[in-house]
C-alpha cells in the first residue's frame, strides 16, 4: 500500500558545510543600530536587557535567531520558484496505479471533501463503487480517469504543501545569492558544519537536482518510481536549470514546526555582506559577544565579504 510518511528519498543525505544567506528587515536594522550605540557607550547591561526583550519576538529575526538558535522553515507555497514543489501527474500513468492511490486516499479520508464532492458528482455512482474495489484496474471512460487524476493530484499536493523546508547553498560566495537572498549584499551568510548530525542537529539534508532538460518531473505512481526515485524526490528536490547557480541543499521535514532549532556548535562562521554598513557590523559583533557568556558562541568566526576589484566575484577571507 502506498504511503507518504514511510517513503524514502533514494539519494544520499548531504554532509559537510552548508550556507544560509539571510537578509535584514527593518527590525533587524533597528536592533543593530541600538546595539552599536550600546557598544560605543559600553553599556553591556542595557544591551543584555534589550536582547532579552527583542530576542523573544519573531519579527526581530536576527535577534530571535541567535538568542534561540532557530531558523525559520518555509512551506512550499512560500518559495519563490512557481514550479517548486508543484505536483504534476504523467498523462500516461497506468489506470492501475491511479486507482491504487485513489483507493488509498479514500481509505485514509485524506482528500479535500469539497473537491471530492465536486468530482464525485461527475462520476456515475455505480462506477464509483467499482473504482473503490481492488479488483477494478481500469477506467470506464476518459472523463472518469481525468476526474480521479485531478482528485489524486490535489490530494498529493496537499501533502506536499504541508512539508517544511529550509534552503541552504553549497557555496558562500555566489554574487547572485548575495543579491537575491542577502539584502543586496547588505545582509549576511551563516556557515554550518553538518558532518555529524548528532552534534549539529541537522537531519534530512539533500542536494537539489537541476536537469539539463526543461521537461518537468512527472509522477506516474509506479512501484518502481516509489522505490527508486521517490515521489518526494520529484516534488521536493528537482528544480529548473535556471536555478542551478544556487547549488541548493534543502532540509526537508514533515513536521509542522515553524522553526528548526540547531545546535550552537554547528554554526562556525558569520559572513557579513560587502555592503553592510559599518555600524551594523559593529552591532552584529556586539550582539554575539553579549550572547556568548550564556550561549557559548566563542567558537564563531566573523568574516567580511568584499567585492573583487578585478573580477566579477565576491571575496571571502579564509
């Protein structure tokens, strides 16, 4: 019997260094300005009190991240690629496979009742009963197949939309990543070491694949697909070659938790963008020094990215 929770993605998990590009929002800029002022005045007590307050507020993303060691996890609907995590069923899918999943979803009552009612009105009741029997392996009409395919597709999409995703990259020096995801080079990038999941807390990291062809990965619900390629792989780990510059490593979790809590030893470096204002850099470093006594962050190294004077590239010190 098919399932989603037990399905394994048939590719090795990623281990090694990963990078998370992050931008600053208005609250972050405000916090860094305040922290810079505290640093200049030498008022560590006021800085600690300030961080104890704003570090509990999710809209203060930077302070919340470092006070709690939590990274925000997106849902597929929040990703910027319109094709990302979008389910599409192969029109050549066998009737047997579609009916198997149709019966599976019906048994679990995992379908959307509104969509179900709309679709079922289009199918003769006697035929519907036949489709729910294990002995039935073919559709009586093209319209029945079309309607049930639509229902299966929508149900699977509902499962996919419930996943939580965090996007990382294999590299810290991509000029487009800094522009698109790190506040036009005014943001920052975090380096995590995920060699040992027991130390880092990172589990379920996979490389995104970028096929040379523009053909989308279609799902056919075959047993071979489920065992070797995986429905999860096709829906969650394949993107258009237009995005290959990202060299994305994706952390996928079926949990509905909004944030992922990582272990502090996993965070090794904080890379500040080449266009981050100096006052923000000073405030950022002061933030980490204030939290260090409670959170043991002395191992973290700060690096500052710069624009190469000769080539179109971002330089990051070793």
